[in-house]
C-alpha cells in the first residue's frame, strides 16, 4: 500500500485530516504534516523522513498545498535523493480522495496522472439558470 503524506502551510494538513474523517472516516497509512510559523525546512524534512521510514521502502506520495511552496520544495528535494517518492502540489479534496482510491495499485507512477485528473475535473463553475417551481436542492456527500 502506498504511503500518503499530506502537508502544507499552517494547519492545512490537520484541517485536511479532519475533513477526510468527516467525509470517509479515519484512514490508515496517511500522515499529516503541518508547516507552521517558526518551523524551518530542516525540521520539516526530519518529519518527512520519519514518515517515509515508517513506510518500509514502499512508494510514497506527497500531496502538498502549493506547488513551489516550502512543503512541496522540501518533498521534491527528498525525492531527488530517495527512490519511490512522488510529489504533487496544489492539491484539493478530490485529489486526495483519488489518491486514497489508487493507493493499492501496483504502480503509483501509472496512477499519478489519474489522480491529477480527478483534481482538475473537480473544479467547476456554477452556471446560473432560470429555476422552475419544481427545483429542489439535493443533499451533498
């Protein structure tokens, strides 16, 4: 099973954890690493390494808030020196849900494109329309 590490600025990772628990329940083999004020890249890298080492040399997928931000860049640096690490930046909830869905695949490398597409396809713009008297709002997820 692929190890997933969710990371981002501030309490991003913790908020994602709580959101996922609300939507699909507690998930195994996912670590949530916040990058808070006063924390340096060395401390962040140490937290990443601890999480990766618990994974026993299986593939690891980093899902970070901003492509180019410190959590992303630190994960990219690790991926250059360690094998089986993939890094995505600019993630959203559908991206994470897709990653969870694909984490049992034989090869994460093949699944990453599908995971990215889920995130892209989830962005929509509401189109305002005339509503008739039969219009009803349905419950969400």
